[in-house]
């Protein structure tokens, strides 16, 4: 490239991109985030108590993603604005230097032809000065390029860790989408590819719909989202995240002048702090594996729980999966040693006991209608929970996050907490619930399994 | 009839709101990717062009995943509302 070649690019068009990206940063990082927060609050007050925590886990994931995306867009927008400004300055400087160099060259030739040695030297020096000015403009642009490239690469690394330096945009789009989605959601790579190559909102929406249809339904979605993000870590990590976010927002609230390198640096630092908090809070495979291990060791015993967790997370080491054993964990060791055996005993007992409750619920003439319904529903949950526990304890079905969630839900319902909370409402519909199974139940005890299925289906989809 | 442990009507409204939010996020993702292409077309320098498009594509991808989570929450809210209605006999089994 010649010294006087004007750098290509359209700073005006780049500024228009920056304006749109800034608007999108506000839309995703604030408007959408705020809407999600408001809907989440409404959901928390409308959901049955047992499901609020799991819903909050999923909402927190989405909320943090929108906040972090808003910040990332601001960073990318800032980098593009930085480049547009440097490009425009370089273009003007090179154009000016080129024009003045051409003029000096004309005068230098004239002076040389007329033999005016002093003028010839002076114009030659002018030519050199303009060449230096053009070189300096290119140098300044190179420096900005390095800074902008580093910032943009940092953003790519953030969303697509370990990406090769030559990763194609469509691949980054696919990998970032798959990496940020919960493991239970299957984002179709081909649909993602189509949505990127042919930008259309409906196509992007199709990707989302397909993912949901392919995912676990109903309550299991909550369970799996909860699995993605271990709730025990949520509070501490969330407060760190909010702290970092406050620093960023305080800076942003003062309408920072991002063209000032010091302000821009402080802004980037605040943003990095926020993103670091986000990433450290992001569900890691290690946490997932530990979640699975801790919850399945009571059913399977330490060794089999470890094997089970390895099956779901083959890339992790034993210490990673087991984590650190705290004091309480050590105290619980004798109990855990007994529970795999107990699971094999209590699981079938749950089926028997639950079935008995269901049977007495429809045959005991002394029961009030609401008590009858409560006993029946609790019995059904105990039976199904017992069946799943038994299957897991004997290794008939995999002890995955969904199965564990079913057992947990069955436990909650079986102790009657949920039923008690809703007992007045249940009383209203009790005749229908009991009526739906009473005929079959009265004929033979074996028909109770059918009834259990009906109630289970009614409760959990 | 009141529900002590949940409110199916409110859940339905929340579900609709979440579904709309998911659609909006999907639209945002598309627009972010489009801006990446535009930045690449006007950047001039090939390295800056490539990275600007890639960075915005990655961010757009994260927004798609977020839209998926929000849609999951929407369908979960619908399911929870339906389960409450069924369990309390408001709709036939």
C-alpha cells in the first residue's frame, strides 16, 4: 500500500451501525431485561410455592444473559465507533497530505527546472514532511486497529470460548447459541445456519420453537433449568453480579464520553467486571456434575453415583465431580451408606403405601370429600415417586436430572404440602377427580395403577 | 374459587407476556446479526470487518438462546396453570 493510499471504509455508515447497536444494547439490556424481571415477579406470586425457586433459576439465567448482552453490545459499538473515528481522521489526514505533497512536488519540479536550488530544497522538504504526515496517519490507524481487534476478539472469546482466530461469523452464531442454551434444549444447527444466512425473525423464532418442542415438557423444564444453574450458588453470585452491574450503571448514568481514552478504559473495566461476574455465575459443567452426583448418591451410593455422573459428564475428573466434602457432608456419610439399600426397600414400599392410600381414599365412607381427594393425590404421588425411586435404585432407569426432579416433586406432593395449600380449591373439584377413578378402583385393587396414571397425568402433564 | 398455592389466570397472562418477549428477543437477535454484516461491509479493514461481524454474530446467537429459555419459561407457566386447573377439577381429566 502506497503512503498516500486513502484507507478504505465508510465512517458515516459505521456510525449508523453504532447508533443501531447502541439502541439494541438499550433494548436488550434494559427494556427486555426489565420486562423479564416484571414478568418473573408476577410468575413468582402466581406459581405454586414448590415451583417458584426453579422458575426463578431459569429467569435469572435469561435475565443475566440480557444484561450481559446489553453490555457486550455497548463494547462492540464502542469499538466500531473507535474505528470509525480513527478511519475518518486517517482518511482526512492522508487526503490532505497527498494533496499538499502533490502541490509541493509541482513546485519542486518547477524550481528544479528553473535552477532555484534553495526553493528546490524547501519544496523537497515539504514533500518529505507530507510523506511523514501520511505515514503517521497510517500508524495511528494501525494502533487503533490493534486496540479494536483486541476488544472485538475479547467479545468473541467471551461468548465462544476457545474459538479459533479464523472462526466464521455463522459458526460463532451457532456455537454461542448452543453454548448459552440449557443442555436440555436442542438448538438445531441447520435451523440456526438458515436463520443467520437468511436473516428473518420468523426463522429465528422457528429455532426457538423447535428447541422448546424438543425439550422436556412441563415441570421438567423447570427442573432441568434448575439443574443448569445450581440454585445454592445463586444468591452469592447474583449479589456479586448486581454489584458489578451497579458500578457499570453508575458510570453509564453519567453519560460517559467514550471518545476519551481514560473514560473508555474505565467503562471497559466496569463492563469486564460485570461480565466476569456473569461468567463466574454462568452454569458450569462442573456444577452440573456436582448437582447430579450429590442428588443421586443418596439413591445409588457414592461409587455408582460417581459412575452415573461420569456417564453424563465424561470429560470431568473425579475430584471435579465430587467437589469438596464439607463438615455436614461427612456427618451424613453413614446415612448415605444406608440410603441406597433403603431406596430399594422404601421405593417399593412407597408404591404399596401410596396405592393403599389411593384405595382407602375412594372406599372409606367416613372421609370428607376434601380429605379423600388429598389422600388420593398424595397416595398417587407416593406410588409414582416410589416406582421411579425403585427403578433408579435398581438401575432400571438412568438417574438423570429429569428423573430426580420427578422424585423430588413426588416427595413434595406426597407429604401433602401442595395438596394442603390447595385443599379448599381441590374440594370443589374433588368429585370429578374421585369420580374419574372410583369405578375402576372399586372393581379391583389392580385398577388403581390406572387411576394413578390418570391423576399423575392430571397433575404433571 | 380461590387458589391458595397458585393463580392459573395470572400464569396464563405471564405465559403470553413471556412468549411475546421471546419473539421480540428472536427479532433482536436477527437485527444484531444484520448490523454485524453492515459493519463488515463498511469497515474497510478486513480484520476489523471480520471480527465486528463475528462478535455481533456471537452476541446474536446468545440472544437466540435467551429467547429459547424465555419461551421455555412461558410454556412452563402455561403447564403449571393447566396443572392447577386440572388438579382442582376446573377442566375435565
